[in-house]
C-alpha cells in the first residue's frame, strides 16, 4: 500500500509541475489580456464582489423559463 500511495503522490507532483510549466510559458494575446484586465476592473469597481456576497442571485428553471429570486429589493432596508 505504501508504494501505491508514493506512486500516486509522485504522479500528482508530476502533473502539477507539468501544469505549472504550461501556465508559466503560456503567452496570451495582448488583446485578450487587455480584455481580461478591463472586465475584471469593471467587475470590481462596479461592486461585483459585494453583490455576490451580500445579495446572492438565485435562479430556478420553472416550466421552460427562468425565475430569479432577489432577497432584497430597492425598497427594503438591510438591518446589518
């Protein structure tokens, strides 16, 4: 059993090292990188993290359509 566990960890170590090397040597396009930076800036400056943590959106498929549940509306006050 010890040999199989050791081999498993060695295999995992090798696959992680190989994935890390692929990520380090990857050269994405300048436009793709600029798009990712702009999208993340808009998400962060627009309060995306706050919206996800404080007011999670729940979507439920019902009879071929989607129903969205918002826990609070504009007219409700939070007591936190």
